[in-house]
């Protein structure tokens, strides 16, 4: 059994659009992924995240699975259109309530919540105003982070501003593999600058709200147990198999392997 340093924290990660579903409930607005998934041929087999794994309703089951795994941290994303349906203005209370409940449940299970305000689900109205090609979007991200932290930073110290800006620039705006599906090639480069500006502005906002640690997520190497939307639900990655007809969750053999590995690292 491999040994890891004392204090090593095992964590798992998801993104809101990939798991939550409930895209039309409780005041949630439209995201660029909702729009992109309606484009013929954009996603394999025409799959969408309208239901996904229904974690918006089944979050208690999912927290129990995390606790059973023994993971110490859970990185989740906060759906921007769920909290700010139009990408600006006041918060949608029902959207924040969901992440409030999730945060309390994670803490009660001994799991550190690690929220990410932006994991690719830009509100569609912001895209129509220029998306990440527009410098103003960076300031809108900071406003959104302020709203999220205003509800959650009293219990959450560790935050990630945004996920994999390179992928947004390359796949979303240069090549068009991901939402919003633009094919601008080198014309996409301003989106990289604006995302990093957004990271800086959101970092300042989160720290002002009391966040002790603020980071950004980059992708440096392949993730062997990862899920990408261009494949829809064709490939079944992850530690838990979800039957999308019934939403039944069944831990895989890999879940047990990681559970035993994590347990073996704990101090006696």
C-alpha cells in the first residue's frame, strides 16, 4: 500500500452543470452550457445536464457517499446562473440556500467544503454581452464571488476562484469544442487575460469577505477518472455509477479501493 505524507488531504471534485440538474427550478437562469447542449451535434448522443445526476435533489445521498469514501475535502462549483440568473444584480436566495445546506452537511460529515464560483457555466446574458471576450465579465465574476462569500465564508476558508482558464480559452472560444462554441482561434486570447483579471478581482473580494486561502485551478496533466461534456454520458467515469434512468447510485470497485487506501493513511 503506498504511503502518503502525514496530513495529506484526499479530495474529490465536481462541477455544478455536470451533477446538479434542476436547470429550471428555484429561479435558476440559463447558462452557456444549457444553450450549447441544444446545438445539434455539440454533445455526443444529444445529452444535456437538464437532469444530470440530480444532485440538486439528492445531495444528502452524495454527501453520505463522500463520508463513506473517507475523503477530507470536496471541491464543488457554485452555479453562477443559480445564484445570479442574469449574471448581475442581487442574489437569488433559493440558489444560495442550496449551497448553504450543502456546506452545513459537508461540515457535519467532517468534510472540508472547497467552493469554486466559476466552473464554466457563464450566465447566457453575460455571453450575449461579450462573455469572456469582454473585460466587464471579470468584474461581474468578482461581484458574484462577493455574493457567494457573503453567505458561505463564515464557514468556508478555502476557495477556488475559477476552473481551468486555459480550457475555457482553447476549447470554448478558440476551437469551439466546449460552450460557448466559438471558433476564434487566436482571436480568443483576450479571454485568457480577462479570466486572470477576474481571478485577481475575485481573490480580493473573497479575502475581503474573510476567506483565508484563495486559489485557481489549472490543468497540467491527464485526469484518469475525469468526465468531459463533449462525450455526454457515454463514458461512465467516476467512483460511483449513476443509473440515469433511476438515479440509483452504486459505488464501483474503485470507490472501495480509494476508501481502503484513504483509511490506511489515517493515524491509528
